[in-house]
């Protein structure tokens, strides 16, 4: 159960960083990459289908990245 909680926390942090980029396309692309990695890892930890988790994560990450504005997350700029 601890591994699942840690995986979810890492996933939420990664999705938060998916907004990095100056254009909507860049944020969607980076979000898709991060989401695919997190989704695949979460599926592996929980015993699910890794490829299905990666596809779902990529979709969620791309949507999150595209829906955010470059000013939503300020990383010290």
C-alpha cells in the first residue's frame, strides 16, 4: 500500500510539471511523455497492463498540459 501511495504522489507531482513549456503544443507533448511514464509505472506497481496504463497516462498528461497556461506554474522565472 505504501508503494501505491508513493506512486500516486510522484504521479501528481509529474502532472504538475507537465505544464512546463511556452506553447500549448510543448506543454501537451511534455505532459504526454510524463503521463505515459507515470501511467506505465503505476500499472506495473499495481499489477495492471503497462501499455494500457501508459496510454491512459499519456492522454491525461497531454490534456493537462494543453489545458494549462504557461503562467499557471512559476518555477522561479
